[in-house]
C-alpha cells in the first residue's frame, strides 16, 4: 500500500460510546486479532481478557507502545465464565486453530446466547493434545443458541482441513536422509508448526537457529510460557551457525509470503547479513501464499533455485495445512449449535455467501441467515433479527508515527507518483509587473532523465513561457490562476508528446 505500515479499523463509533464498553475479549493471539490493540487502548482504555499465549503476545506490543503499566490485562482459562454488569456473561470454550489457546465465546444476553466461534478448525489430533470442546458446544446447542457467528475463511472448500499433525510426518520424511542444511519458512504465529519443526530437529540431531524479528519474539514468548517443548540447548544464536556442519542445522525464518524486506527474501537475494544460501541448502516454505502474494512467493522460489538450493513448497509436498475449517467442519458446528439465526463472519463476501449456502443445506431458513457488512447495525431478539441503521466504519492507515494522517487523497498521489513521476516548474516573477524575471526551470523525478531529454525539457519551458505570456495579455495577475493554467496546458502537451501523465507542480516565487 505504497509505504503504509499498518491498516487498523476506524473506531470512531466506539469512541463515541466508550462509557458503554466494559472490556475487550480476545479469542487468540494472531496478528489480525491483536495487532491494533495498542492503537485502540490509546483512545479507549478498557480491561482486556485473553487466553495465556495471547496475553504474552499482547504484553510485547504494549511494552513497545509504553502502555503496559496503564493497561489492565487479565489471563482467562478455557471453561471460565466472566460476568459483565447485570446482563452479560462470556464463557470461554476450548477451540483448535493454528495457534495454541484459541477459544470460542458463548455470550449470554437477556435475549439468548450468542456463540462466536473465533477462528477455528476441527482438529481431532492437535499438536498439544487439547481437542476442541465439542461437548460443551452441543450442550449449549441443546439449551438453545439464539445466533451463531462462524468463521468463513475456508467456506468455499469442500471436505475437511487436514490435521496439523499431518505436517509433522512430512517434515520427518524431508529430514530423515537429508545431509543438507534445512531452512524452514513459516508464519511466525504458527506455534504448532514450530513445535513440529522442533520435534523433527530433536529426532534427527539438529540445532535450531531463528531468523526474523517476529519469529524470534514469538518463539521467545512461547518458550517462556511453556507452549514449545524442547531441550534447553536446542536453540542457538544465529551468529553461531558457522560453528556447525550443514547436516547439524535447521534455520527457522520469516518470509513465507515473500514480503520484500523479510529474512527469506533477503536470503534469496543474497543480501542477508547472517545467512548465505548455497546449493547445499534445503529450503521448505511451510505456508500457502495469501491471495495477492503469489508473485512475491514465486520470485523467492525462483531466486532460491537459481542459487542452486533445493526448494520444497506446498505445490510439491503437504508442508502446510490451513488453520481454518472447511465445509464439513463448518457443518459439524452448525449441527451441534442448532442456532436460530446464522451470521457468517471472518471472510470475504464470496466466503460469507458460500457459508450461508452451507447453513441452508443444514436446514437453517434463508430468512434467518444474515450477511453483515462493516458498519451495519443488527438488532436481535428472541423472535427476529433486523438491520436498524449504520455507524461510521472503515480503515485507518498507519504510516510511521502518523495514525490516520494518510488518507485516500494522499494514497492516490503516491499511486500517481509511483506510476508517472513528477515535474516541478520553478519560476520567479516580479510582484508589481507580473513579469518573469528568472526561469522557468524544470526539475524531473521519475518522469524522464533530464540530461537525455533536453529537447523535451526545452519544449516544456517554451510551453510554460507561452502560457505566462497569454496570462499577461489577458491581465491575469492571480498566481493561483496562473499556476492552474500552466499545469493544465502543460499536462495536455506532455501527454500528447509522451503519452505519460506525470504530477505537475508549478512553483512561483516573487521578487
């Protein structure tokens, strides 16, 4: 997004109603669920309730933003019930996802129970052995669930999502006879995946070095909290890799999405300071490209192969499974919950549509399936669900230290500059007579190289002089009018000559 660092939600509506907000409830520790917590707390300071691992990850963020002392952060256990005010209770139900300690939320209200699944998959053989509490979901379903809000990420995919433990078997096959150094790129937040890499490394006598800031932070936090089980001396500092043979090493790194500044991308380009890829490396990319990242991932794979490394990715072996439920698992949750109203959430519109079709197949009436969009207000009681209006919503862009100071206009300008470049016209005019006393000078950036386009630059100057003369003849002395006249006519001339449309900025100085 052209220099934008983060995208966070617009919480204007919440700020206007901050006295009504009792707490923030977190279902799990993935970045798209906790990333904007510090920005939220700067506007609305409320207590946060989250599972143990999510609390550890949120603490890291709050320390960075110097908010830890001023925030009430509470750890909750699966099965725990919290009461808020007279009317609301929230029960935390153990779930399974691609990060430990994920929960579903059963929210008891005066009109009925809302079950929010959070992100989930139904994994019968999870890495930590903690199976989703399907019994409790069924119990609540028998008592009566008013509305089910369910994760729609994989709602277009038929069948079941493979168990996370299936990836460990593939790792073992790749590790068993390998004499090369092994580099594994995966999502930093996928603690279960890291545990399986750890298991294979221990089994085949390899040490592990970690690369990438987010990966180092995640693994450090997960080890401190007991979510990664490994020998004390398994992990080594990245600076120590030169003291081990290739067959004794595994490097876990970020960059599975081909992000331009990530560790794996820099390794593939040959400009990583600590790790140099060689033909004696096996690189495993244990992730699928997120839609939109395919080009970046392909380039990284190509670059690694050109160096001579062996590369294994999801098209060649089952080195990745999703953390989200496919259709058959979504059907299971609907069957157990038996909700009156069904609200598909967490997905693009096409995914919400696919999930609603699955709900219809499960016998939920079409009139009781509600597709939401950001900002719409839905009111539910025992008998009906209806839209009652809309509130302000959208996205806020974070660029450096600026939060919200870059909007669509600035982004559009950046797009324009990135595609067509910039021309600055500088001239000095006599404030009394309106006569040009110096210039025009032409400065070009990202449009043409001035030294190789002198004829075009001379023509540009001639057009500017001609427009200034026309303004003089008409008696136009208003500088903003002169600037806009120069800009518009020069824009037409440049497009006619070059079929390009650079940004044009006339600057007039007075003497």
